[in-house]
C-alpha cells in the first residue's frame, strides 16, 4: 500500500471547499483512498471520496495528514491537493 504524509496547505484547513475539491478528485479513482490525521483521536482513515468524512478529521492549516491507497498515482494526486491552498483558487 502506498502512503504519503503531507501538511495541510489550505488557510481554513480541510473544511467545505477544500474537502469538496479533494473528494471530487478521489472519486475519479477506482481504488479506495483514505486520509488519517496524524495525532488525531481516530487511527482509522476516512474515505477521501467523501467531503463530509474529510471534514470530520478536523485538519487545520499546518496539520499532517497521511494519504493511503493501493494506487500510488492516486496517493500522489490527493497529497498534492492537500498541500495546496485550495481556498485561494
């Protein structure tokens, strides 16, 4: 399984707009993609294709998130989105 730890770049963290952008991108892959907040209360990852589940992470700007999937390309694509300030686009 491919995995990458990234830092949240969006100024408001992974809230509505960034979560929706990430979920839409994750839906484009057939493989399951999970996100886990480093140091969070829950060690189980949430479904990256669900904006509501992404928001439940409570990941603020600067928080670290682990992206995991069997698809390395998907991990890289979703990780790149998490690192961007998606609120400025």
